[in-house]
C-alpha cells in the first residue's frame, strides 16, 4: 500500500466513507465536514498508522488528503 492509500484508509475509517471516493484534493473540512474533534481523531489515527508524531501546528495545517501524504512522506513515516 502506498502512503496515499494508507492515508485514504485512515480518513475513510474516521469519516465512515469509501476510500475509493477520496482523492488527493479531498478537503477534510469542506468535503468531509470535519469538526475539531474529528480532526484530532484523524491526527491520532494517522500517528498510530504511521508511527509518526504530528505536531499540533502540522495537524492543524492538514486540510487535504494530499497535505497529510506530503507531511508523512517528508517525515519518512
């Protein structure tokens, strides 16, 4: 599985949606209607999946699937 596939799987699990319908440009706030608690749940789930730490400023800057992928690939997760 690619990093993008893994991110999509985590996002799909948190937001109860089909990972196949997610794209790199899927906006977590606008398209998935994420509230602050769901964003925290997503950050925690990504940390668990990738064994990485997402600092608060990074977690709050993740707006799209591509944002999460870019950070996680850059952190060598």
